């Protein structure tokens, strides 16, 4: 079955968590407090509790790591948890959010650094830029609801994949098939669609493939996993309609895996979740290329370029350890 762990340094936050397994890390380091938005503390806390984390993950087949990038525990601890999971041989999938522009430059830079670390430690990394949620949210949506929307997109992505594997459906998918698409596949893209209209199959499929969270990027994917979930009233024709739309957009040579699940909770609705994998390395940059995100990426690359150029012009002298760390 599926087990949920909430990992945090903040003991009070864990008390309020609804996860079945709250897991406090870095007890000696933070003494039950938060990290103050410092990813270094988050990383150190996870390193301190490596054995506890490894025990929690023991005997897993698939490990999802969900977090909001840009803060302390999420940015710092998530890559450590991912490394533990992947080194143990578990299929490791990161599903994370990238901060809204209004959260500030510092959080954006911390998020970028965390993403670089996380990408090296997972099989598949799904990044949801919060700014793109603005394109699908009502302009009058309260701020708290906007953050809840971001969390719900994370949930739907994880649930879409797990449903394919764990729930017997109209079309059953073997875990080995999912693993073949998602193992060592790098940056991936997530699309979610929901509809209860007369043309619900078409609308849900189009939302999942054409919404701002996925755009036309599915065309460049080498692997696609998608799940169709509906109530007992879902029909074969509707499953076929969704499949036609998805496969028509995907590359003909892409490895496509799909599942169709009946869940009584969704009577009258159809939910479509798409995970597209196997993108080129440049894909993550385009994914985060909202106006502010693009400036941050450019500034980071320019700073690195200037540092390299300056270093090349310096005479060959012994460089102190602290200085070497700045440019390593």
C-alpha cells in the first residue's frame, strides 16, 4: 500500500500534519524549530537523520518526494531524501513547486539551486512553476486558495501515477512498465484535466495536454504515462477519446503507458493526469522561463560566466580553501 510521511524540522508543524507518519529530522541541530528558510540547515538536518529516513523508506518500490522549493527544509532536505531513496534502488520521483515571482528573488535562487541538486538524485523530476497557476486560477482567487491550488496539483500528479499502479482498473498497468518510462528520465512535465460536462472526456484530455502546466511540450517527450479516472459511468468511448487526443499529440516513437481506473468518488467526472518524460536538458530552463524566472536564470548564468572569466585572468597563485568553495 501507500504510506505518507511528513518530514520537517519543525515539531509544531508536524503536530498539525495529517500525514500518517510524521517524521522529525535534525532534532539536535534545530531543537524542534524550523530552519528559518535556510536550505543549508535543511540539508544538515536531513544528513543528521539519514538513518531514520532510510528506515522509513525501507522496502519501497516507488518513492515520491513532494516539496515546495525555495524555503529551508524543502530545498535542503528533499535532495538528501532523494539520494537515500535512489541509492537504495527505489524508483524515485520528485514532484515539486517553483515559487511564485512575488515570493522574491532569494527564494527563486534557492529554488534553482535546490532543483539542480534534486535533479541529480531522482529518476524523474516534475517541476510545477507556481506562476503558471495564475493562468488557470480565477483572478479573484484568494491568496490562500492559490497556494492550496499549487498543493492540489502536486497531489493530483502523485495520485495519478499511484492510481495506475495500485488500483485495479479497466486497463491495468504493470509497475515494470511505469518504471521503464520513468527510470533515469530526468525532467518531466505534469498535466492535469478535470471535467463533468457533456464532452467531459475531450475537455479533460485537452486541459491535461494544453493547459499552461504542460503546454505543447508533450510533443518532445520520449515517454508518456497517463491515467484516466472516472466513476462507474465512464464509458469505453470516453477512454478511447482521451487516448486519441493524447496519442495524437505525442511523438509517434514515444513509449506510451496508460491506465484507466474506476473510482466511485468520481461519478459524473473524468480526471486525466499526464506525466511526460525524457526531455532534453534545456527543457528545465524553458519550463521556468516566466518573465522573472528568466531574469534570475540569466543573472545566475552571467554571474557564473563572469566568475570564470575573472578566474582565467588571474595569475596562478594559491587560492585559500574558503575562496575555492565559492567557485566550485
